[in-house]
């Protein structure tokens, strides 16, 4: 993510447009099971297509959610 909020918004809009051009993403979106457009575009860039891209995007979303979890334990003293 960049420091420029306008550039971020434009990037998100571009990714959303790109994802919504793909029929597999639109079907998942209509079914309520679509991953984030950013993860889906990343999966497409990795070479996945169709259902494989959806699966990879869901995995990316899960990894991002896991990595962003706050920890309740304080850091250990050195």
C-alpha cells in the first residue's frame, strides 16, 4: 500500500474492474463467495485461471487475515 490515498483508491478501482471482467469472479461474486479483488488479481498474475484463481485468491485472503491478527502476548524481554 502506498502513502498516497488517491493512488490507492485508483489501484483498488482498477483491480475491481479487472476482477469483474472475469466470468469466474462474477459467478463467485453473485454466489457471495468471491475473494477480494486484490487477491484475485494477484492470483491471475500468478498464472491461475477460473476456479484455480478463486482458490488461490481465497488462500491469499486467509493468509493476509492471519498475518494481520493482533497478538495479545507482549514481546519477550531480551
